[in-house]
């Protein structure tokens, strides 16, 4: 992030566990969400069109929000994929 001069407005420590309710609230405010799991990248609609599948994709096996999660404008990025991050932060 620093190499690209991206300013981080809020960092939440790992000790603060964000759960299903937090994921639902984030997704309700978003236009789209992109979830990366390894090389697999899936895009979901946010807002009132958000599906249960989208919320499930945001959560890890413990039921907590997966990391990293970034909010870029009205878009959410969950997990890390270099191509996805590069495109979002252009």
C-alpha cells in the first residue's frame, strides 16, 4: 500500500473480531464485492441485492470476517489477489 501511496483511513486489529453482523452491515453499504480465495476471484452485488452466498464468502471457517478486507469507495475487496488490488487502487 505504501509503495502505491495509498492512504489507509482505518485499521482494525486482528484482536477485534468482526462477525456475520459486521459483514452484513458492510455489504449493505457496498455496490459490489470481490472475494479472492487463492486464484479464484468471485464478484457479488452489494446493497439490497446482496445474497446470503455473498455474506458467507466474506466469512472464514471461524465465522469471522476474512482478512484482508479493504473498502475502496463503494466496493469491498475480501482476501488478496494482486490483480484485483492493482485494478482497484489505480
